[in-house]
C-alpha cells in the first residue's frame, strides 16, 4: 500500500476531488495548510502598508491506495492539480506497512 500526500493550490481542490472520484478513489483526508517552497511568498499592500506574505495558503490531500493503483492515482492527481505555474505544489509517496479498520479489525488493503 502507498500513502499519497499532495500539497496543492486551494482553487484546484474541487478539480482534484472530481478527477479522483472519476477513477474510483473516494477516501481522502483534506487539510488546510500554509507554507512556501522556492518562491518564498510575495509582497502585498494593505491600506498603503507593504508587507511580506511568506506562508501561502495550500491544501493537503492525503490518501492510502493499493500498490496496483498508485500510478493511476498519481497521474490523475498531478494532471488535475497542474496549472503550469510556480506554486502548483508537490506530491509525496510513502510505503504503508499496515492499515487497520477500527470498526471491525479489517487489515491490509481490505481496510481501505
């Protein structure tokens, strides 16, 4: 099993959810996060005062999928989240040793 964690632009969340739903992935966790990569934020002016915005709003989408579906999920996720501009985000993939459904003790891929 693989855990896929994607940091994406907030306005791309609905498009990503629809793309994943279209390939049969409906279990995910979504978190509002803030951060920056190489672009280090930007400057904004508010009421005549300039200030540095260095932690930009992002969305973190996490899911655990069977090994056999991971490439399909990664492809759909990256296509849906891509704008082609700086700040599109990153996708991280981790190995998952075990998954357990608390309700009935299902283990492994059957717990997904």
